[in-house]
């Protein structure tokens, strides 16, 4: 873990825009049960690439693990805003809103899930 982390941090020193290293680093922090650091890394990804949906998906996944459903949903919805064609997140949000008796939002995400606009 430490060697991998150091290698990824070195990659970011050389190329601060290398988000693949950040995604891997975020995963390492999660494996080490350091979600706060994973959140920080994903927020850095957003600063470097504000158009990417992947960091928002990661943040949603982290927040759901931490038990903060509201922040998870907020991040997943932002991911869909960035990439409406992400069928998996649309289906996840559809299911969430069905379970939580919000038929309007459930229908919205169901429609998005069946009519993707952009590659995942």
C-alpha cells in the first residue's frame, strides 16, 4: 500500500492532471479505510476535470458507505447531470426514488436509463 501510494503521488508530482493516478489513489485510501482522504482525492479530480462524472460516482459510493444517503444521492445526481447516458447510475437513482415513494423522479431516471445520450 505505501509503495503504491508513493508511486501514485510521484506520478501526480510529475503530471498534476493525471487523474487516473488520483482514481487509483482514491481506491487505495478506501482499501485502507480512509474515506476522508478518498473524498479529498475525488474533489481534486473534479477541480482538474469538472466534466467527468466518475469522481461524482465515487463520491456517491463513498458517502453511501459512510451512511450519508443524502450526499450520496446528490453526487450521483450530479454524475447523471454530467453524463445523462450513464445507465447504471440512472437505474440506481430510479430504484432509490421508487423505494422512497417519489414517482416523478423515479420516472425521470427510468426514462434516462432507457434513452442514453452519451457513452458511459
